[in-house]
C-alpha cells in the first residue's frame, strides 16, 4: 500500500522513538517532525580505533511500513553472575556479556545487578529478527557504584551478538525528557578510576555523538576491549539536558567471540533468573501505545503477530464483527496481560474493507470496580500527557464515561476512554490512523 511521506516518517519515529542509541530519540509526542534528530543518533559506534578485518554483511532492515516483528523466546541459561562491588566490576560485567545473544545478555545483566522489573526496548530488527540494539530501561531500582547512579543499560549487536554494552546515568532517552546532573564532574571521577586501573588513555581517542554545549570522551585499552567514558552537558543547546555513558566495546572478531559470563542453570541449586524480558507486568501503556503504531497499515495477521511481540504474550482466536455499512471489520482477540500492573483481556484490530489493512488498534482492560478504574484512568492519561506535547480534549460525564482525546499527529489520534458500569467498569486506549478508515470506536 502506498503511504504518504508523513506517515512513513511517523512509523520511522515510532520504531526508533524509545531507543536510538545510548540515549535514544523519543520526543514528547509522536508527530510529523523533521528527521534530523533521528538521522543523527546520540551515539554511533565509530571510534579512532580501526575495526578488525572480517567479513560483515550489511544488515537488511525491513521496510518500516511493514516491519518484521520478533517473538520473544526464553533465553538459554548457561551463564553465571558475579558480585558487583565497584566500577571495575561493572566494566567486567559488561565485558562478560559480550558475545551473548541479546536475550541471554538481558537476563545476565539484570540478574547480576539484581534488577527484577524493567522494560526491554529494541531498535530496528534485521532480516534475522535480531534488533540492532536493546535498551533496558525503567528499572525497579537504581544502581549506585562508586558514587555514580546508573539508570539504564544499552546493548549493541553485530553478527547477532552483543558487541558493546553501555551503562548510563539517564533513565529516559535524551530527546524524550530533560535530565540534569553534573556529568563533567562524574567524568573526572571515573577517569581517575580508569586511568589508575588501565594506565594512560588512548591518544586522540574520539567517538561520534550528538551535539552538546560541552562534551568529551576518553578511551582506555583493556585487553581486547576498549573502555570509554562520554560526558555531555546541554544536549542541542538545552542546558538542563545532560548525559554520561560508561561504555565497553569489543575490539576483536565478534564472530568467534565466546562470552565469559554465566547465568545459573534453573535445573541446579541456583535460582532461575527473574528478569522481565518475558513478563507482561513490566509493560506500560505509553510504551505499548508507541509500539502499536507499527500495526497501522499492516494486514491483520501481521498486525496480530506484532501485537503479540509487544505484549510478550499470545492472543487467542478472534471474534469478528463487520460494521453495518461493511466499511470495516473488528477482530477482537482475547489476551491475558498486565499493562501498568493492570489486567488487560482484549485487543481489537479494526480492518478497513477497502484496503484490507489495520487502521485502528485498541487495548481493553478486564472489568474492574469503579473507583480503581477511575484512578487508573487518571494514571494512564497522565502518562500520555507527559509523552504527547499537544493539549488533549477531555470530557467527563461522572458515573457514565470519561474520555481524553489526543491529536498525536496529523493523521494519528489517541483516545483513552473509561466506561463506568459499577464493578464492570472498563478502560480502553486506542490509536487510530484517521485517514486510513472510519473511526472504529
């Protein structure tokens, strides 16, 4: 199906919105914008250190208008965690994850740091359904090491293996939300630790980063790895938006690299990992909304598969209902997931008869009592108000229905609806490509 340039732009933003390199590029609001910020990610893995000679096929990224979703599978459990006491231990942790697949590395890193709740956020997938990068965000705890507080982890893939691990002071991608801290001072403290451990820094070491008012990067050799620290203050002129990243980059042939870390074997005496890569309890409504944009314009089966990958859960068999004017059909799938910790039991896909593609996707909670439903409605709308910069339209009919409507982009509407019905009250949020079909709600 032929798409407008603006809609293709929107899909590109959606697929990259939560994870463009080590600080990403999610804006407040998913809206048609100039793509300069997205074409220039905060950090690309390019340094003055030459790449080893190896044959590396260029990844084939799927058409962003018809993305190839991935299915989350249970990771192998062959790696064993160690104790993290200081910065050098944290670096060794990153080094020992190099060579793993991204699911193994996610489980390994979160378990070693005792992170039990988190949200994995993936970049674009290649033809092998491996993401170019994965970020572990929105933890249940912060990690404090040598006076530095880390709030997210990044992994970058090459040849289907993790080749780089980053530890970041930011909780959010840098273009999503301002976060202010003295990254310059932290850089000085970390640089002293690393120089004492690894000797003098690499002369004239450089990496490519997005623009900051002030910034710097220093690298050290640690055997087959390069350890570096990037600091920046005032991202793109905003003096209240700062960054610091501790990075471990493998400098050898990743094709032959075997990881040194280990996750405990669940058949043995060590408890199995409790990371959240397959747990729907870690999902949030704003994350589900952004990722669900990529269902729009897909055939119904492809859209269903993509929703399953978003929710880390299979959908049941659909019940279908065609509109009276036969302009669209609703496919209602049963599900059993938690978003924001609240149970959802239904996903609806609205399919245009004329184009045979999805133009609206809706997520519905299970029935709940009226007061908790009202509280949850306030929480969901608050999340979307932080994400989307345009002011919403809100209507209230207490005891009957609350509706908040966001104009997220020129062609994209987002609605949150709470229908009161005593103990059978129910909330729905849905995203609608308004020019692709009739409104389905």
